[in-house]
C-alpha cells in the first residue's frame, strides 16, 4: 500500500477500522527494530498496482 503523505514508501496494512474509516499502517519491509503503527483516513491509502494481480 502507499500512503498519500509519503508516496515513496511502502506500508503494510495492520488493521482496518470500518467504524471510524481508518486504516492502521506500518512501514514495510519490516526491520529488526519494532516499527510503530499509526492510523490514517482510509481515503489516504491506495494499493500498489503490482499487488492487484
């Protein structure tokens, strides 16, 4: 997934909150250091074309 505020980076979707229309993300690929998750509005997240096969 890409995040509109940081289009150069790739993110992993951790959770989708339908009630608040938020998506919880973290940077991908994962690193040995624990990466924090954060929520963004669902309309700020778009799938990467190569993942849509």
